């Protein structure tokens, strides 16, 4: 064997690390088991201490005169503090006390058969003991019965039963009930919960006319309550504060259910959000009469991105109304009024259009199902006005060109992209016609609109203009249109109804060639011409109908109306035609039409 050679082998680094890891895992497991055992012992000791504290408090209550067995400011009223902080074994416990009169059925019940005129047979005391600074300590509940030493005497009080159920009549257990009676001294204040039957029974309650103010709620639910008679904001409440009469049972019912949420978006019919829109949200439930007082009537405002989330809403039927000075309501999805069910989240879209008073919103529904009807033809005729729109279709409109040329994208509704020297744009404002020079009109001219951004891929249906009749002296084809669409907002090929640049749309309400469908950007080009330069054709409004994801079903929107009477005609295949005379008397009106199959 060579000199200095050691035949014994040591541990490699990897073997040492594995050994350390195994030892660490075993040590941690032992430590965790030890700490868990310590926690179990600690919590067990706390429970023993809390149980001893409960027995101590019960003994104090049992040694009180029976008339004093009650909570201060409660029913029954007594000398037991409602909440105490007590220290035992250097630990601070919170003790919450509740005492209730119990009507035992052995001698009848109040209001029952037989009727028990002394319903407070014994008292049930409950203690809830908690420790906020104790880790993993759950509150403990203790109850005991305390009976009077002598015989019963006829009660000089009454009883108040609070019943809580949901929309469909099912009882709600553990609903929070807050009761106040400020007509007695000291005031009575009770905070309790309903039992499995949705009931809270307050026996031996002091009589009082509209003395008991009651509010019922539950986390995640709506709220119901009583109201004072004679209040300025609600002088004649439907549900006044509760009255308790001598030796009588007052039962009052409350209906609550899971709260819901509305996510509101205010946008154009091309899905472009419009922010900072004011609107009222009003429910239909009444809490007062003469005058009617709504339970929910709140002003809201969408944020800068046109959104507003309204949470904790009670199930109800809601209506919306805009108060905005710039925009009109041109449609909504879903249709109003909106029936909101419990525990739901509902998206709502306001479709807005810049005010062009006067305006009329028409909603068309099936008479039997009340569902909105799409593709119903709606025609409105009046003096110098004859427009037909289809429900579920949007319309792009321009009725003012006085802002001048140079606008590439349609932002200012009074501007356009380009025109030649033959078009007059502002004499008068709101009219397009041939320019007049030395008492003679130019023989022809054209104008190209700015780009209308649909916000998404859309389909185009009709081109409409007003007025439809022109001076016969101007000749035939005096008003002509071509249309260009694309998805790059750059390629503008103006085409006629046959899909080429050689033809023109010459009749209002013409069907747009479907080759323009599935495009986002749109422009029109209008040509005016006359064969007699003493006369000119004129245009007061240009509209394009389309469909897109932001359009609500069953609605059309007419603008630029005058005060006065209009003939409304609504028709759809498979339904009876609807005819009516409508009087325009406001800046914005709406009308619902029910079509009969």
C-alpha cells in the first residue's frame, strides 16, 4: 500500500445535502405537529374559560329579580348590559347578551286558540362570547331558560311578530332585524335575526301607536323598512311604523331578496362610447301615496368611458330617462321598462344621437309576447317629410353642411370632406343646392362627405334623402348619389347600384348594393344638376340605414321634425298594419306600437 493512502471514504457534497434536506423535512413536520397541538390546547383552554364565563353571567341573571332579567333598552327591558368586555385569565372576551320572552304553547299562545293573555311564560337568555384578539377562536353561543317564581298575571303589553320572505314567498332565515321604539324612556333598541321560518317574535312589547321603527336587511340582499307618517319627503307611507296594541299580536311582513347589478354603457349606434351622460334610474315600487313616492329614484352619470356600474339594486321594473343637454336617447337595449330579477347582472346600452329637435323614438313589439320586432317598416309622413325606417336598423344622418370642407372624419356634424364650386352649403343653413351666380344657378356640382366610422364591421341597406320631390324644371336624375366603403379608411371607390362607377342612386329609399357589406368606413358623394339654371334641386337631409352590433332591436328614431301632425304607419309581414296620427309637441317623444299577428 502506498505511503499516505487512506482507505476510508467520506460523504460527498450531494449526499450531505440530501441528508440535511431529509432532516429539515422531518424537523418541520415535528414542529408543525407540535404547534398544532399547542393551538388545540390553547383553543380548548379558551373554550373552557369562555364556558365558565357564560355560567358566571347566567348565574348573575338568575339571581336578578325576574322583572330585571332583560337587556338594557331591549324587550324585555332589564339590567343586563347588551355588550360587555370582560377579562378572564388575562384574556379579553366580548359578551353580547340577548333576552327574549317565550310564549310556551302549554297554556295557549297569544292570538291562538286558546288565546294566552299572559304570553311571557319564561325568558330565554342567550350569550355570544367572542375574542377578537384570539387566533382561530370562533364565537361561542350559550342559552338558558329563566322562569318567574310566581304565577302569571295578565300582560299589560302586546307582541310584535316580524316575518321576512323573498320575492317568491320563501322565508329568509338569519335576516337582520333592527327595531327601535323612541316613544319610551329609555328607548328600546333591538338587533336580532329571524329564525328558520323567517320570523322574529318580540313578546311582551310595550304598546304604542306607530312606535316601532323596523328595518330588515341581510348581506347581499335588498332592504325593506317602515317609514314615519307625516315626513316631508313621504307624508303618507305605504308601510308606516308598526303599532303594538294591548294583548294583541302585530304581525308585519317584509320582502327582501338578493341584490342585482346593472352595467350601463352610453354609446353611439356605431358603438363609440360617449362619456359623462346624466340619466335617472327609476323603479316602479311605491313607498308612499298622495303623492306617489318611488322607492328608487336616483340620478346617475356614466364615467369618461361611457360606463356606470349600479350595484345593490332591488328586483324591480326600472325605467331610464336622459337629462343630457347635448344628446337624445335614440334607442336602448334591452328595451325599457326593464324587469330586473333578483341576483342577476344585466348589461344596458343607451344609444345616443346628437340632438336634432324635434325627435321621435318608436318601439315596435309583438302584441302577444311583447317582444321587440326587427325589420318592421316604420313610415312617418308630414309636411315636407316622408321617411321610412326599419326596426333594428341604424341610420347615419347629415342635415347641415354649413361648417365647410376639409373634415376627413365625421366629427363635426356640420362639416364635410370636399366639394366643387357648384354647391351652395349655407344659404340657407341646412340645405344643399346649386350655387347661384347673377340670378342663375350653376348647372351642376358635387359634395363628398366626411368618413363615417361604424365602429365595427357593418352592413348597409338603404340610402334616403329629403325632400324626395324636386322642381320638375330641373329635369330627371337631378339628384344622384354614389357610395364608397372600406376597412382601411383610405381606399375610396365611389360606386353606383350596379357596383360600378358608371351608375348612380337616383331614387330615395334605394337598396344599397350588398358589396358594401362587412365594411367599417363609409362615405357618400352627392351630385346635383339642372337643365334649367333658373331652378335648382335641393337636399335637406341625407341618411344611410345599416345594421351593427350596437343597434337595439325593435326601434327606429326620427329626427329633424317640426311641430304638428304626422301620419305613422307600421307594417311587417304576418302582422296587421298599424296606422295612427301623431302630434309632435315636444323636443323628444316616444311611442310604443303593438303589432297584432
